[in-house]
C-alpha cells in the first residue's frame, strides 16, 4: 500500500489519488489559487513546489492567496519561477519581498481576518483551485487540517477544484485538535457563539462535497522547523517592563488575576515576554492568539497556562516531538481555529484580549508602523496586528529603541507609514521603559513616549523637535518640513543621528 | 403643577426635583462628568450651561465625557468659562477647537464605540456624575432618552451621582423609539443578539437604581435646530458616481438589490447621496448608522427606505415637526440605540454595512485623513468613521477634490495624518470620479486615484511625484523629502499649487 493511503479513510476517495504532475494540471495560467498555510506551518508543499518547477519551463502566472506566510521557501520558489502575478494577504519571504518592492509582484497586504469575507462577498476574485494540506480524511469525508487552519476551510468551500495533500509527516494525533467553524454568508450571518478562549463551536474537520475533490496527492516534505530565538538584554528588559506593568494593573484592580486572554506576535520579544510569565506569579493564563510557539507549550508544561487557542503551531523539532509524543497531555489545553475565528474582531472585543505586537517604529504621538521600512519598503505585512490592536482591551506594541547599531531610532517624530493610528494604541514598550498612553492627549503622550521609550542618544533631538512643533500649535504638533527628515537623512547618510 | 412634573411618572422621584443651582453642587472641581448628547442632539442643557455660568466666577475644571458632539454651544460655553480640563471622545465646537489646538484643553479623540468599554474596564477614569436628558421617567423608574442615546445608559450605570434633566421640549411620542442594550462586563460578555438592522434586543428605557438619582431638573431649552445643507454641483456629482457604482455592483451580482445596511456620515455630501437614492431604482433600503437626518425621513416618506437604525436624530425644525406630529407612521421604521451598539464592530461586520464617510484628504495610496488640517490642527475628531470603516463590507470615503478655491488638493502624495490606513479603504470618490481600490496593490491604487479622483489642476504634479517615487522603489513608493511638502508649502504660501 502506498504510504499515506491509510490516512484516506473515506474509501471512495482513493481513486482521486494521483501524481503531483497530473494534479497541477488543474491549475491554469491566470488562476486564483488558495493555499493552506499560516505562520510558516501547514502549507501544502508538494503541489506548489511542483508548480514552481513546471512554471520554470512553461511560463504562467497565478494569483496566490494563503492563510499567511508559508514555510519551505514556497513563496520564494514560486517567485523565482516568475509564477506570481498577485499575492495576498501576507508573506515573509526574502526574495518575494524584493520582487514586491521592485513592483514586479502586486502584493495586497490585508488584515488576516478579512480575506475570507472579502472573497466570499466578492470584493476579491473567486478562488479557482484550493490546495490544502491534510492530516487525514475521515470516513465521512472530512478534511482534517495539519499544523495550521488558515483559510483552508474557506478556500475549500469557495473553490471550483480542491486538491488535497495528505501530509505523511504530520502526526495523526493532531486529529481532534482543530475546531472548524465557517460563518454563514450575509445576510444570514449569526453571532459567533464563542464566549471563552477554550470554547469549541465547530467540527474537527472541514466538510466538503466529495465531487469537488479533483485530486489527492501524497506529501513527504515536512513543515519548516522553527528555532526559538534566544532572549537578549533588550528583549529581557522589555519583558520585565511588561510583567511589572501587568502586576501593577492587577494590584490596582484594573486587570483580572489571570490578565484575561493574551495574544502575542511571533518572535524573540514574544518569547522573552512568555519566559517572563514563567518566573512570575501569574497563573491560569490563557491565550487567544494566532501562532502557538514553543513558549506556549512551556507555559502549559509548567502549569502556568490553562488554555491556548491559535490558528497554527510553529515549533522547534524538539518541542514538536515532545508535544506529539505526549499529545494526550495537551489535547484538552489547545485548539486550532480558522483565522477568520482566531483573528475575529467580534471575538477579540468580546473576550477583552491583551494584544502584544512588535512595531517597526512608532512616533512621539503613538502612531505605529508595522510594515514599511522608511515608509516605502515592505517588510512582511500587517498580518494580524490590525485585527488584534483595533479590538483589544489593551493594545501594546513593543520594539527595541534603536536598530542598526544606533543608526536608526525606533521612536521618530512622525511614522513614515501608519498602520495603527494613535486612537488604537494603549501602551508602548522598549528596553528603556514603558509608556502607558491611556487617557492621554497627543501632547501628553509625546512627553511620556520620549521620556520612557526613546533611546538616550535620541531623546534630546526628539524633545527639541517636539518643543519647536508645539510652538507652531495643533492637537498633534509637527514641523512639516522636518517630520520625515530623520528617515530621509537615514536613506541619504545611513544614520538618523544629528550631525 | 410645575411644567414637566407629569413626565416623572415614578412618583417617588418627585422629591428629587430641585433647582439647577442646587443640582450643580453635585459636580465638584476635578470631577469626571458624563453628559448625554450625540451629533448635536439630546444633550443635557440646563445643567452644563448653569455649570458654565458658575465656573465663570468660581474657577473649577472638569473632565467632560459625552456621546459625541453637543448642541447649544455647550462645549464653547464651558470652554469660555475655562471649565474644561479634558474632553472626550468627540467635539465639533469652533471655540473649543481653538483651545484644543492651542494645547489648553486635553482632547482625547476616540472611536465612538469604545468609550463605554474603556470606562467600564478602567482604561479611563470612573464617571463621577452622569447628567442625562430624558423625555420622561416611567412608572417603574426607567429613564426614557431624548433625541439621542449616546452613552447615557453607560454613564448612568457607571456614575456615583445621576442628574436627570427632564426635557420639556421633547415630544413625548418618542417614548418607545429607543432600544437600550448594555453589554455585560467581561468576562461575562455574551454575543450581541442582533442580526438585522431592525431587531430590537433591549428595553425602551434605561434601568437605574432610583437611589443613585441625586437630582432631577427641568429643562426648557430646545435642541439645536439643523438645516439641511443644499447640494451643489460637486456633491451632486459625487452622489451620481456613487449611485452609478452601486447600480453596477448590483447588476454584476456583487451587492444585493437593496445594497444591505447603509451608514453615512453627516453633512451635505451625505444629503446629496441620499437625495440620489430618491431618484434611483433602489428600494427597501436600510440604514444602520449614527445620525438620522432629514434625508432619512424623506426616503421613508417616499417608500424607498424600509428601516433606519441610528444613535440620534438631528432634524430641521420643519422635518422634526412633521415626524413628531405623525410619529405613528415612523414608529415601526426607526430605532435609536446606544452608540456602543450603533457603532459596534461585531454588528457592523455581521450585517455587512456599506459605510460612506467624508475625508479631509486622502493620498495616492488610499490612506485617509479624517481629522487633522495639514496634519496638526484638529478639526472635529475621528467620530464613528473608524468604527464603520474598519469593519464595513464596503468602506467608502468621499470629498471634493479641491478646497479653498483650488489652493488645496484633497488628493495628496502622502496624508499629513493617517486615521484610516489603506488596508481598510475600498472606494474613494470625488466630483471627478470614483476609484474602486478593491484587490489593488498600492502602485495600482495610485494610478487609479490620480486618474479618477484628482482635480485636473493637480493631476500632472501627482503623476510626476508618483513616477519619481516609483523610480526609488518600494511597495508604497515615496520621495521622503517631498512627501509632505505640499502641506508645508500651503502653510508657507497659502497654496499647494506648484509655482
């Protein structure tokens, strides 16, 4: 028996198994393809990689929609083959990034919660082919997702053709970890019946009309392995400021003892903050977030975290092994949801989430740039930061106060690109300190941000700018001819520092 | 019997009736006061005006929270008396605006849907005194709001002292027009059970512990009267472009025949668009919006609109008279809700609202400035524009392409202040034309916005900027030294026009 066939428990579907070469024929030049994958986990691999190989010799271009970023350098391989005309809603590939910034690939950077509705209600074109990785197909034909849910259920529902990749590298124990809920199309939409991070409101798999499944291929390429970044002095200081802030909020009665559900962006700062929880007095922590990382499972192991809801898991090999080998221990403590649910404004506001995301830069009035280096060059995309920031009970952004050895100040007079307006930002943190902006007008925010968050080497220049701006007046004072001069100077001289 | 006493049908409360001079003693120096009022309708009047008179001779400062803007120049009168230390979440008073921009009053410009939660969950200080206008008090002590709901129910729930102003100028027929629903505090919050614009999910009045009512005063000052702005050639052209766009969306099957629930900002452009509906083939229209204006009732009169949900009514004297004298005709076609409901993200996303708001300016990439003139001076505030834009099925901004006789282009290289990021904007409209931005990358957006929306006298300069920016590269190309130079030049020379 072919390796993987036993995972297709709906026998009638065995006849759909075919070679990847045959399967990619369903993807025509000009097609809109919806791919599984979120945060570098759970992407379909065999099909897009074969498509990239094919496109090298047979020029074709597709529009590629995903959950979020893809592992296995799939975006890069497709881009190298010049196979991408359009891409949404998020990417994080270094070579695709270059093509985007050169204007070669049209990149539509979108809130992750919104893509499904935008396609469902025709603000974006229909999905022609859905390519979705699966752990298994159940007896009744349900597609069991892998390490991420992303937009898989939505793409399957919307597509003309569905290609399933049975992923032999995924542990079958994951079956049961997903909670698939797809909102009805308007005007028949109903309230989402989720009132706690741990609620289950859907099914363990994706229901699909079997006649829509055009092909099933078998995949043996594993997900990309993630290494947890080591904390450094700055990230540890950021974590310390945050934990101290949370402790005080609980002490004065503004936050519940377990803080309420937490969301956190991915990466070293998130890891440091979660490591900080490890050594804190907090208990019964909950996550309602996008990506579950090693640190999530460490907090579960140590008994600090009672539940974690996410859209995907990106784990180190070591952690993945531990989790899969002992899955019974975690099964009732985690759930993976479609991003339309994990990032849903209705839920985020209802639960009162504390959102912790990383800024590229923020300005003295509290506006945040998450995406564009010096206002023009796309880094990755807005991802879920807007979904969570806009609806969080507390919207927090963190960043190191300087970058490139001090040539860049992350605290600037005016952000060169604004993803999150000051209306939405409650707290800013750098290794220097924390600025609690709640209830403050812009002029008050400026003093606090400069004093608490800016690096000492930039404080005087920021204060000088602010004072001269105030002399000109306004709710949000600026010297217009200078507002972006720090960024312009950096581009011209390689440093924001005054001469 | 004192005029108005018959409106206090809960006899036990008659003993709370007192002079306004006595009532304002409950408002201490430094107090946080929550006032009824939204969009210039339904504000308490007697108490704040007496407080302004008192503060002229007895220096004191309060923090003033409201629903939104106030009529009867109350913000101006309190500001003239130097009685305002802090103000949120919205204002539209010319003299207060000056004080805000001079840095004399700290103005916290907030999304209108968020204020109640921010106070309830202690991101903002507790309300000490709620001052709320009422049409009547029922036998069981319910407070019946007036021409707006605003944050009245929330303020009453949260305050230590409640002062009720029985408004003798409000027609008693309004009793029954309100639908008061207050979400539970987290973690006990439940889904809001509203699935259609016309649903009623609450009570007709505000429930309050009678012992919290410290004073009842009688008011004979009427709401400010609103005059409907006359349409001009530009607003008519904007309306025409929009109606044509809607017709086409229905024809190609992207919108339902009645478009789905509509939200519209206040003012002349909204009036022109709604007048445009009058002469269109659309029928069974619905509103789920903030302010119901004359044009709403005209569409109900002509049978074009089947239901309108709002937070307040701001009508001309003539229209108000017609509506109140024939209220039976409208009673099952309108409802007034607290702003936490009228502007709620959960509902806006669920219903799939089409949001039409007015921009101060937008840039070639689709970022929108709703609040700050030349990036620094506050006009009014973000109001509900963020609540609706961020969650709408279609987020539309309209503006005239030029202002001040052509000295200002409303289409600029980079917005001088960003309230709504390009991620959230679907359609931009000026009298020149309409730019449908759905599914477009920033570089594509720029060409469409310049071509369709910019005024002919600025098109060449915008194109020239865009082309030079593209030569520098980036997802969102800019010439950083020039990006805000149009605004800077306007401040220096009085015109954005190139020499």
